[in-house]
């Protein structure tokens, strides 16, 4: 087992956990070379010339070079299966959207952005049992230190999202989902930091945002999803639930206090 019991509890309660060294630093650097070449070819962004670096450069495509695919390791796949349940994941191994952060809002005082909060999935209708995403998989392809532009997670927000979706069994367009969840303040903000090769496995209902970048070299991550073979069943007997299903079942049975750092956010 890749994930410990504490990892599973953290995923259920806070909405995310981490696979340390899911792939090696050398594998991460080889993949980054591919992304730098892609940025040079499509955006004229050159690694050796900071004058060409924008604040952000989003590579909105699947990259299927061997160097990149090598970073979706068996260790990572095993951790995904622990959260989704044996035989319930499609097994599709790929790295998708590449948001490269060179210095977003570096000219502003460091802050947690109030705008831009979302969950992924603007290509499908969101429901309580939707299999389309399964997990949000965030791969760190460079080291990320504090204030280094790491993704900001609103821990526990997956629980409110679950309750909103349960109240709308017909499903919600992603913008309407954002509106309803963010009608109340969110908080418990957590900045993702770590070493190249770490992977954060996040709940598909967990609200997140870009991180303001004041420190460090350009930050390269990839976001992808781990889709399910069939809809989740949070109402199945407790002994048969996956950790993902257990997290939804508990969210529907409980309420949460307002986080001490809560603020009104928007998408």
C-alpha cells in the first residue's frame, strides 16, 4: 500500500493527500525539458532568457512524449486505486493541463486570491456521483517552496460541494456549481509545496486556485484527472465504500464550522 491510514483519513476529511516521490527528480527534469521546448515552439518562451517569461503560460494540452508518460508510475497508479477502489479506475495514465507560473501577481503583496476559485470540469455536468473526474491529480515537476506559486487548496471545501450537489440531483453546470458553493465563505487555505516528483491527489469536489508567486524558479506542474469506470455509490454499505465514496457519505451526514480564516471568494 502506497498511502497510509493517516493519508486516507486526511483525504476523507481535508480533501487531499500526497504521494511522496511518485516519480524521480531526474524523470521530472526530463519532462520539464519537453515542456520548455513546447513553450518555446508555441509561445516563444525560452528557458535561457527571462526577458521572454510571462507571468503565466498555460499549456492546455495532453503531452504524450515518453519522458512525460514515464512520470505516471506504477506507484502513483497504486495510490489512485487505493482512493478510488480496486478495479474502479479506468487506468488511463496521462498528464494533461500544464499551468506554468513564472511570477503571477509578483508585483502585489503576497495574498490568497479571492477570485479564481473553482473545481475542474467545464466539459461535463456535475453530479454527486459523476465518474468523469474521479480525482484531481496534481504532479509537481519542479520544487515548490513557500510563496513559490503552489496551488492553493481550500481544505474541507469538498464537503460543502458534496452537499450542494446532493441538493441538485439533476446536476449543475460548472459555473452554477461555483456560484452556489461560493455563496458562503470558504477557508482553511493550504499552499501546495514540495519536491519535484511529488503528486497531490485531490478530491474532485475540492475548490482550489492559483497561488501568488513571489519566490523561486518557474513553477511547472501538471493537472490531470483519474476518471472512474462507473458512477460513485456513496450510499453503498460502509465496508464496501472507497475512500472517495466514504468522504462523500460523511459530508452528507455532517455539517462543518466556519473556518477561522474564511473569506468570501468568487470564481
